[in-house]
């Protein structure tokens, strides 16, 4: 029974990783591609690791799988944020059909600091 559930989780995880790869190929700009690659691939890898832990039914494998999932969940958002921030500062263009750019006019591109209403953070805004 556990092997069957493990196989299903591995299959679902592989589908999410495939969707992430497809999104990287098909989406029009860096920011959308990065979103697809970080969200879907992290979920897919997490499901694959959970499936492997169930399939092998071993504490050592489950511990390693958990360590991989924790590492991915910690590093993927930080890495994506750093890449997006550097791309934004470098002037990587948004897709021409992008509806809004909430940071336009709110960043000093030389000092990389927020300006205006965003400088105090959302908790101090009225």
C-alpha cells in the first residue's frame, strides 16, 4: 500500500516538474519564467521526495528526503528573490502585456532603496 502511494506521489511530482519546465520554455519574460520554475519545481521535488520516502519505507531515506525538502523550501524563495531583484535593477524588461508594475517610481535605482510610501514598510502605512 505504501509503495503504491509512493509511486503516485512520484508521478504527481514528475508532472509538476514537467509543468515547471514547460513554463520556463513557454512564458514570455524572466519574472514569469522564474515564478513557474520556483513554485512548480519545488512542489514537484517535494512530492518526489515524499514518494521516495514512502516507497522505500526506511528511516534513513525518509530523513534524507526530509532534508532535501527543507533545503529546497528554504533556498528556492531566497534565490528567486535575489535573481528577481537583480534583474529588476538591471532593467530586464517586463512583458509588454504586463498590467502593473508596483515598483515603478518607488525605487532609487542608484542606491536601491525604496522611496515614498513604501519606505516605512506596509505595517506603518495607513
